[in-house]
């Protein structure tokens, strides 16, 4: 993951979507199957990872706050510590690999590039 300051350009828009697929760059997220396709590679996600990735894609290029990530993952911003968000995001980045970049804005939140 890369750290950046909160100022950033809008970048590319999220690719056209239908109700079952969201995409950004080479990544395609199947909401129904809870899996990611990056090129020919298929990656299974658990329910929380799928919800977090969906939120990052839908909010792109905006920074998704740590509070919003906690609410999406666990239903409450106070349900887990902010360290749990960091662990979740590191695990998600590891699953996605180098083709997809999750960027951290220290003390603020995350984006997907």
C-alpha cells in the first residue's frame, strides 16, 4: 500500500456497472459470487472483504474514511479498533496483489487505484 496526502486528482472513473459486477482498471468484482477477477486470475473474498471492496470501488476516487470502513465491515464504528481496519486492508491488498493498489491516507482512510 502506498501513503499519500489527502489531495489527489479524480483519476479514472469507475467502469460502467451492472447490478452484479463492479470494475476498476483490470479488477472486476462479482457481487453475487463474492469473487474478484483480475485478468485470468480469480480470487475468492469473504463477505466483509467483498463489502469493503465494493465500498472502495463505489466511492472511487474519493477517500473512504476509517469510520465508514468500520461501519461497512462490522456495522458500527466502535465495534472494532482502527488496527482491525488496517489488518483487514492489508489482507485485502495481499489477496488482490500488485495489479490493484489500495492507498492509505494516514489518519483518514483508503482509496483504490
